[in-house]
């Protein structure tokens, strides 16, 4: 039997039945089938266990983990990572969904590429993100001062993630912190700019809506570590200093490539 290629990790907390159905079905209906599903229920009072079991009853590679108390997303993800057996770990949020060919396209790219960190653009409430400029000219250096990747679109080599894990001090922005540690280790990123693999949903119950100020604190903590906390000055933010930095890194990246060719 082939080794499991993807381990899809989904943490559930208070998602409603429709969100859970959409999210789980988007995985079960993937065109590529060599994967396991790991679900961490981070809510002792979770009301939809029967629905979850019904959705998953025909899939033979499923692990459901019940946290005895609410541990938060970061710790829940680390628990799921520890239980995974796939070559790559795939993230998905319980109120988001993956497009049908997400795993198939990723498999074709990753089986031919040595990179360990893979991501794509996504749709946010139906709108393609990030903007064309970022998609076209993405360089990992941008992650030092802004988060242009979607956590749910992340696919990462299992042995790498098990080595570094998520930093459990970061109850929010754990993905941004992870990306920057990976950059510290000189890990390369494969940004598949032409593949729209994921749909991210934001509403008035989303963490990104309800916990915006708390997220900002952790975001700024990473910026400070990187030496970019100055970019959060109100005047500089109004003047979009991030776009100036984008241009700097894009030009620098182009010059480096040109020098290598020459």
C-alpha cells in the first residue's frame, strides 16, 4: 500500500453545521485520493459529532481527536501534526474549503520539486487575494514585514514541520511566526501563483474579525524580531511603506537572478 502523501489537519471549535459540511466535503471530494484526515475537536461541548461521523463514515483514513478542554488553535495543530503520517501536511480551517483539484495539483508540483513549503493564492469571500502585484512578483522576503500567505493554503513537508512545530506562545498569527522561522532556517518557498486552491471565509464570527487587536499584537511581535516594527508607524502605514518595500525586494530579486544568468 502506498505511503500516505497528504495529512489534512482541521481544527474545529464552534463552526456551524453548514460550514463543517462544506469544509469536510471539499476534502472528501478531492480528485487526488491518497490522503488522511485528522480532525481535532477543540471544544468539550462540541455539538456536531454525529454530523462529523456521518460525513466521514466512508473514508478509511480518519483520525478524530477530542481535546478535554479548549486548548486553542496552535496547540491543537501541534497535536494533529504529532498524529500525522503523511509526507506532507495540509492545513485547512473548519469554516473554509478547498477547491476540488487542490491536492492533485499540489501533488504534481511537489513530486517534481524539492521545496518543502508550498502555498497558493486564495479567494476571500469570493475575491481573489492577494492582489495581482503580490501574486505576480511574490518573494519570501515580503513575509518579513507583511503576511501575504493564507494559513489554510499551506502545505508543508511533514518532517520539517515536526522538527520546528508551531510556537505555542503564539495563540494568534502562528502561521506568520512559523513562516519567519522557516526563513531563518533558509527554507525555500514555492508560491504557486497560478493555482487558486483555497477559499477563505471571513464573517462577523471569524477570528480575524473578532480578535483583530490581539492578532495585531502577535503580528507586531514578529515584526519586532525581524527589525521591521518601524513599518507600523501610523504615518508610514498611511503612506503604504509596505509597497515601497515590496518594490525594493522585487527589484533586488530580479537583479540577483540576472547576475546568476550572466
